[in-house]
């Protein structure tokens, strides 16, 4: 089932064609063994749970945020002019708003100027569209879900200039923020912490949901960050969903049971990178590396 913060149309979102919810064909009930099932998701109107925010998670989010330094995306001067931030760029025949100071500096070095020695002011878009898929399944309980929640809170603050969506998942999934919506980091963290940690782990379903969130976004601007132990034991093989994404990076929590091989496969098929963390203090440098590559 896919839960959303407000009612939405569109019918069911499916991760299969029917089947069992108890671990299914390949996994024994109550274990973390890898397995695949043919589960079907339904679109429901509310996020479950009523637990209050955890003070330790809030402190952890603040510590992660203090060390994060996510690089801004590179400017694409040919494809995205006309929207975004005002910037000084080389003249390319499309603007007459001259940046006089920058142009005089360029002319001082080149007494016989070329066209691109003229510097103009244009709006250049440098926004990314990022979907954070965070694992809140039973295998991520305790310290692990605290770290995952804190990471989302910290990233929401760091990526405030980007378009951000957040999907929490277990055997089902919940869309906490849709792409293009705005939510403060504290509100987002509070919503995430209200979802009870439970169930098996369906890694495929949130990747399908992420792809739908990014359907209208140019591939160069779109990416997904998966926060999970990658112990997949419900739903179809997530490698297929990973291959359909423009870019998928994996932040693998290895503090307990985990599947590094699957995490590596997902990052490779998603044309992204894998970063392994063992404690919450590892998160900030790992995420900085992922967004820097």
C-alpha cells in the first residue's frame, strides 16, 4: 500500500500482481532472509502512526546537519537558461543585460575581445529534483531508524533550494512530501517519526514510487537516495526498478544485518554510488561524497 499525506486519485500503485503479505515465496516468516513476492499496492489517504518526536533523533539530525556540505549542481548554460538564479555568464547571443564590472575585467586581459569575453547577467537554473527513500521496516528499528530519520531531517535542510520528495517504506510505503511541495525539516522529521517501525522490507516499491515522482523531470536534474540496510525480503527484485531510475545512490546502514551485495548492485544499475555507514557520525561525510560524484 502507498500512503500519502492527502487524498489523491490515480488508482492503485502496484509492485506486483497479487500475492501474500507474510514474506511470500522466498522468505520465511519472521526472518531477514532474501525473498521475492507478488504483492500489489493500494493508494490510501493517510500516514499511519501517532508516536511523538524523539529528542535523541532531533539532536542527531542537528549534529549531522552541522557537518553536511552537499555540493551545488553544475550549471548547464545551454539547456536551462531563462529560469532559476541570476548569474554572470559568458555572452552566447541571448542576452543584452551586460555585467559591466565582469566584462571590464575580461577586456583588461584581452584587448581584442571575442564575443564570449562579454559577460552578461542571465537566469540559470541549478535546481535538482531529489527523492529520498528511507527504510522504516522492522530490520531498521532502534538506533538504525533514528539514524535514518535524522539523515532525512538534515538533508531536508541542506537541500532546501532543490525540489525534494520523501518516501518512507517497509513492506508498503508512505509519501511524506511530494516533489515540488515544501515542508520544513522539523515538520518532515516529526511526520517520519510518527510512522511505526514494522513489517518486512520491500526495496522495490519505493524505487517505483520515486520513478513516478521524477517522471516529468529531465534525467540530468533527477536523482534518488536510498537509505536502507538493503535486506530485501518482500516484493519483486528491486534491481529492475533501480535500472529504470536516472540515478540511484545508496546509503547502506551496516550497523546490523545488511546486504552489501544488493546495495552495490542497486547503485551500479542506477548509475550511482554506494556509501556504507556504521554509525550516525559517518552519515555527513558519506552523503557529501555521494552528492559530490
